[in-house]
C-alpha cells in the first residue's frame, strides 16, 4: 500500500458526481450496510452483497459522506485524537508502545464453555459476552451474522433468546450486511436495547450515525458495540469465483447452491480451515473450500488496503485472537467494562492479565494497518494542508 492508493480512494469521495457505486466498483466497500439509510430516493440496493446504485440517483452525496471508507471524515475530524493513548503508559509498562486507541481495561481470556470455544476461532469471548448481555438482561436482543440457505454470505440476524445465540454463535469470515437492518430494529416494538457485533469499519460508521441527527432514530437502540479485530479485510464475490475456477467450476456464483459445514479434521487446528463452504454445481458436483482459503484471496485490492483500524477504536469492547483458545479483550467504555466484569462474575468467561505474548501478537498482526496506514494518512493530510 502506498500514498497513491490513499489518494486514489480519497479522490472518489472528492468527485461530487460519484456515489457508493464507485466505492463498490473499486473494491473498497466493506459491505457495512450503512449507506442504504443515507439515500433520500432509495436508489441503493444490496444484492448479496453487491451494491447497485439505480438510475434514480440524484447525486446528493449523502452516501459518500456516510460511507465508512470515507477516511477524509475520519482523519480530518476525529481519528488522530482517538488514536492517542496516554493511559497506556500508566496502565501497563509492557504495552506502552502499542497504539490500541483509547481503552479503560484490557485482559486476556476465554469462554468458560468448551462448546462455545470449539465453535469459534479463538476463545469464544464474543459469544460469551453476548450471552451475558442477553441472559443478564443488559439488552433485549443481539445482532450477529448468520448464514441463510442459498445465500453466499451471512446476514445480520436478531436474536433475543440466549440459548439460540449459543447455537448460532461462532466465527464467520465473510462480508456480513447487518447495518441495513437498523430501520427494522428501530421499528421493532419488542426491542429497546441491542448489542451488535461488528468489524472496526462498522463500529466507525455507527459512531458517525450517532453524531449525525438525521440517523438518530436508527441508532438510538444500540446499547453495546462489540468489535472484532480485522487485519486483512473481507473477500469479494470474485475472490470466491477465483478459487472455484481453480477447482474447475465454470458456472457463476449466482448459479451455484451453497451450504456451510464444519468439518473437524484432526490435523487442522485453525477453525477457519474447519469451516467449509460447499458449492454445489448444476450437475450436483460438490466443491469444498475452507474459509481461510477464501480469506487468502488473490484479487486484491479490497477494503483492507485503505482501512487504518485494526482493533475497532469506536466500540465498547474490542475482541481479538491472542493465541489459539484465547482472546484479547479491550474495554473502551464504562458500559463495555461493566459487561466484561459481569461475565467474569457470572463465570461465563475466565480472564488473565494481559501479557507480553499478547503484546507481541497484537503488534505483529496489526502492524501493517496500524503503523503503515496511519502514517500514510497523516502524511496525506499534512501535504494537503500545506
Ligand atoms: S441519491 Fe444521493 S445517497 Fe442516493 S445513491 Fe445517489 S448520491 Fe447516494
Ligand atoms: S462501505 Fe458501507 S457505506 Fe460504504 S459503500 Fe460499502 S456498504 Fe456502503
Ligand atoms: S479491513 Fe476489516 S475493518 Fe477495515 S474496512 Fe475491511 S472489513 Fe472493515
């Protein structure tokens, strides 16, 4: 990634004739699902999960202003302040050089339930925190990714029953449209408070919506935002097609049936390899690809080339893998810290102090996004001001 990539992506936002169509077509979209709420003439359509701006667009610019990939808004107005973290030095000398964004407390931990741990990539903390929020009546419902039959990608699903959450919880590795459901949540009389699992980009766009009165009604029920660390972005449909072609499938993705299976293989320890996508061709041939293969796609660039946020600065709790069977848990707000403490008290999760090994991993995994990209954005905006 270079300064040119940043300039190219930001130039899309500068042209007032553009829409989110250009963000999608340039492969920068992360399918956060927010822009659909920004359009005054309902011109934006999501098609599992392609974005299509229809001809009735009046080029008002609202969608580009809200888009979570609009780093101009991010850097010129808020980001540098959010990235500063003087508390780190006081908190723990070992992690003084890790720019994690503002936080209150940090732990290393895992779910107390083996079943939950087995369904997830690392320690199962996200599922356990959501379970705590539901079962202890902190929220009325949670919004999580779920695979629906015949769809290529997961969709956001609202769940009010903690036991149902345990059945559906677990890591998903494909783009999940979930913020497009905010209007449905706002109009649901049975729900007053929700917790939402997001990627850093979605947490950022939620924050933007909180700050803009036109979206007030849509976000007011969001009580907790839990963010997963995101290092390499999400794959596109063409990435999946790339792998299918390599396996001899000539049909297009829309012509294939897809099912998802977890296949435990003794020599696989990474749950991304255990989770398989089975594509079924018209003549009944089954082609199986692991989610880790789909993630290691070849047809970059995509959203991660311009995304500077690895840990989710705008969430209540950020969760990442620290090593196999354990998570890093970062409480950024008092609400977030209360949730983690409640989960500890109820013995839904087990925690340890954040250690040197976690520091090393977070540094290693997030280096590209945190250091390189942030420096480039700062350089870009500094040059622009001169
Ligand atoms: S009308 Fe405005 S918000 Fe809708 S697609 Fe066009 S530019 Fe975007
Ligand atoms: S990143 Fe989000 S807001 Fe931007 S175009 Fe994609 S779905 Fe819309
Ligand atoms: S890299 Fe991850 S956090 Fe960043 S835009 Fe892409 S999906 Fe979102």
